[in-house]
C-alpha cells in the first residue's frame, strides 16, 4: 500500500514539474506584462499576419459604452493600416554649432532641431475586425484589424497604375534621369 502511495505522489510531483516548466512565460508574455498588458493576446503587441496586412487599435474605457469604444478602436486601427500602406513623410533637421572666445574663455554652443510630419491618405476596402480583447485591469479595448490579402494586392496594382499615369510621377522620373545624367557628366570630367 505504501509503495502505491509513494509512486502516486512521485507521479503527481513529476506531472506538476512538467506543468510548471510548460507554463513559464514566453518573451511575448513578458513584454505584454511589462507594458501593463498581462494576459494580452500576442497580436496586441505584434499584429502581423501571414499573407496580409494588419494593425491594432485601442480605446480607453468610456462612458459612451463598449460600442463607442469599439468604434474608436477600429478607427485607430484603420489609421494605422493607412500608414502601413502609404505615408508621406516630411522631415527637416537643423544643426547649429558655434564657438566663441579664446583659450580658457572659449565657449561652444550647439543647437539641434528635428521636425517630422507624417500624413497618410488611403482608401481602405476590405478591412475587417479579426479579434477583440479588453484589458481586465484598465477596461481598455483592443481590436485586431486586417486587410484581406486580395484587397492589398488590388490596392497595390491600382497605385502602380495611378502612378504610371501621374504627371508628378513622370516629373520625378525626369528629375531622377536629369540628376543621373549630371552625375555621369561629372564622372566623365574626372576621368579626363
């Protein structure tokens, strides 16, 4: 009887140790916990999907109710999808350095300024909610939205067709050719 009880206890301990090993947190779970998102699905921090384009949107708990919250989260996810597909970025960096004085009385000043503006404008068709999760600690709602792979392919084809017939695109191609020709001319001058 004691032998049976000992083997039963040993079996239970072995099973418990396997369960404990298998439940150690993955790097994604650790990252979720660090971001205050304990128990969040992987897609909350990594929305990528095989063969498609996806994004996550979120909305804080609201007196407007869950439908208002969901609508806001969907809008945020679609904004992110538009940025993934097409974004126009304007960037400006200014640097200023100045040294004045002589010897030990010399001073050095440096100023750096960076300004960036991003604008996305894209017509999304075929976007759909794939999953939803509400953070039990904060009530924040997360939605996982994806574009149908066929819609992404069609949008890319349309963008290429539009660009090929666009006067601005032709002007850019002309400017690139002109710059390339100027570079070739300078190289020829150096070779002589």
